[in-house]
């Protein structure tokens, strides 16, 4: 602090005070410059994530039926949640969601693991194969859905044709019209579309396992299955858990494929929660109840989200 | 790369590996092959001939004309719409992601951990839970059924923030930045002159992923758009299918949209994705792997 050397800056004009370029330049020299860079994403995240989430929550405590304006939009407390407890469709949807998510993910994990193990052998051509295997993951859901709807079509379906030829089927079958096969067929389509996600993540994990472990296991006489069970799977635990959590969230969230393939039918045999919430809003125009269904889904998923945040160790760095 | 090399002879292990890969390729290749072949065939050929019979040029040309001229060139409108949504959405997501990822990687500040956690939560927020409120929000702002509305709703890509953050935290040249700082560059010059030129690969990666998400976007577009002049291609394709009854095996009607036209429309949706993926697969794979290893 040298008192004699203080020089006063020229007084600011009004334009200087509000000139955005000057303000940014000035702010960029303070400790808080990084907040400026965060502004665009902060605005967007508020507009499309935070505000809608909070709005959806308060919606679930209100009467909100777009086709019954006479009912108003007053608070109804826990009415929607109480209705849910005795709503058989809700429980069917919950059960279907569980079946849909667990079987699709189990299948995706199994195929994904086998494909990753095979690709990791670095056989000739495995790079090309890796690209080919990855490719369908990038097919839009809509295309995957319509393509399979065509292939499983009861009249021209390729799949029916093949199954009849190899003798597994007596005649052509309308897979999506039969309540007992609709869900299974949809699960196959979903597994087809998304197993590369597991392949990719597991492949990344496999590259990180020290090869010494396998050499030691070879010397100890452990066979391929013992190696898989005792080395590979335990070493991949974190990556598998992360992949499973992300897929659970993705699957619970996205009704696209089921919307295209079955719209929840026949009957309620493929009705899942996300689809039910969507139909409650856009077919029955009951936004309050749809909001409550979404909140229940949100809470279920936040459990998984929390697990993922813990796994990815954001709170440790 | 793995250091485990199998001996070059036929053993059961190698056989299993090849069988698995062959199965995986069939599992994917056959459906895709079928899709592309089916686009060249006529309706009656689809119904009567073997699944992989090749069509001819005439029926392909007829299908193409039927599809493009249907309803006053509707499919071309949808294609243009899709392009508008993609360009707007990708730009918006880049504007949001790249600076934010840089800020998170280049500095320590109060609330940084909170921002990271929020980003992760946003990555996994159930879209179905927010889609109804977003619909009402856009209504309120007068943006429902506008290009801007869907661009706004689909333009945030939290995974991009995370990717950029991971990329910058390993690749920023601290030494160069410190000396530039001493030479009098302000923080934003550091960002625009040093960090941005370095960030080309990550910009491409974020743009690729958000292109993919927005081009394939079905659910959000389906919910937010009710005017069929504003549909994007995925919603348009579905409207085409349900509107023409092409897949429902009802007695024939006089709508010229039959199965071959639907297949061709599906190819139209998927072709840009395939082309861009082929062009970009190298950096996409390495980028995704680095993201996977980090997270």
C-alpha cells in the first residue's frame, strides 16, 4: 500500500457502465469470470430441466384436465397419488416396466459381453466388425421400430418366413397382435438395437485389465470360464454397473420403441409407465395425474441416478 | 490394444469367437440388408417373392415418385424441417456445452462440484417426466408448434458438457496459457484463441452426438408438434405409416403409400446417420472410449 501513488480512474459515463463488452472485459479480470461461460448452459438447463421438473412436481398436486376447464386448476393434495394406489393400470404398467427393463437389459448385457469378449481377441477384421456392430446403435429408434414391424409382419415378415422354413413355426404369426408374444418380441427388438452400448463400454473396460492376471491364471491352470468368472467380471464390475444404470434410466425413460411397435397393446400387455403417463396426458388430457405418474418415475430413477453419481465419483474430485 | 494373442490355429476357443462374431454380423447385417433391398421392390414382390429377391429400377423409380410427390411433396418439407431442427439444435448445444465444459475444466470456483453434479443429473433426468411441463412451458411462451420451440427443447445436451469437461481437463496446455496471461491476454482471449482451436475434435464429437439425438428425436417432437407442416422426419415417417395404413394389412386403399414407400422413407431417415457415422466413426469410437474410461 503506497498512499502517494493512488491515481483515480476517469469518471465512468453512463454508456461505460452499461456497455456489455466493457462489462464482460472487466468481469473477465475478476475471480468470477467462469460464471459467464456457464451462463448459456445455466439458462438452458433451467429452461428445459430444472423448471420443468419443479413445474411437473407441483402439477401433480393440482387438478389439471385440459378437457374439463370447469374443474379449474386448484390444489388437490395427494389425490392423484391416492388414486394411483388403487389404479390397476398403474400396477400393470409398473410390472411391465420391470419386466421390460430387466429382460431387455439382461439380454443386452449377455450379447454385449460375448461380442466384446470376441472383439477383444483382436482377430483379423475385428476393427471392421467393431464398426459394423456399433452401427445399428446409431439407427434412429423410429427406423429400428418400423423396420422390425415390417420384418415381423404376419404376411411379408422375413422372420416368420425363416422360422417356418427351419421348422420352428407352423405358420406365419402376428407377433405384436398376440398378448403372450408382444412383450417378448419388443424386448428382442430393443436388445437388437441397444446391445452395442454394452459392447462398447465392456470393450473399453477389457482394454484396461492387466494381461499379467490372465498369464498367472493360465499358469495356475484356470480355464476360460474360470478366468471369466474370477478375473474379467470382477475387474469390470464398475463399468458394468455404470452401463446397467445408464440403460435402466434410458429404457424407463423412452417409450419411443413401444409407442411405435405396440402403443402398449394388445390390451395392456406392453403398457409401461412412461407410455401410461404419456397417454394419460395426451389421450385423457389429465395432466395432473400424468404429472403424478411422472413424479413416481422420477423418484424411482433418481435412485439409479444417485447410484450413478456415486459410481462416477464426481463428489470425490 | 490387448496383449493376449491367440495361437494361429483352429481351436475351440477361436471357433466360438468366430461363431459369435458371425452371429452378431448376421443379427445386424440381415435386417439392414433386407431394409435396403426392400426399398427397391414392389408391393407384390414383397408379398410373394423370397425376402431377399432384388427389385428392379422401374419399381424403385415408381416408389420414389410416389413417396416424394405424396401430399404435395410432404416428405421434402419434413426433410427440410429436420435440417432446420438439426442445425439450430446442434448450434445451441455447442454454444451451451463448449464454454461450460471449459469453465469446469480450467478453473476451481465455488459451486463447481454442484455444477458437475447438476450436469450428471441433467444427463439422466427422465425425459418423459419433463416433457409434459416443457409442453406447457412452450405454450405459455407462445413457442408451441414453432421451430424455435423444438430447437430450444432439444438443444441442451448435458453429456456434451461432460465430454468437453473431460477433454479440456486433460488437454489444456497450462504453460502456454500462463504465458499468454502474462502477456496480457484476458480470460476470454485465452478461451477463444487457445482453447477453442484445440477443441476441434471435441466440438466435432459433441456436434455428432447432438446431431444424432436431434435427427432421431421422436418422442419430444411427437409431443411438442401437432402441426404436420412442422413435423421432422421420424414423426413424419410414423404419420405416413399410420395415415396410409401401409403396415396394417387392411384391404387396399388408394393412398399410394404402401410398404415399399414406407421402407424408402425409413431409408431416407437413416441414410444421413449412416453416412455421417461412417465418416466419423474413428473419432467417435476413440471419443466414446475416452469418455467411458473416465466415467
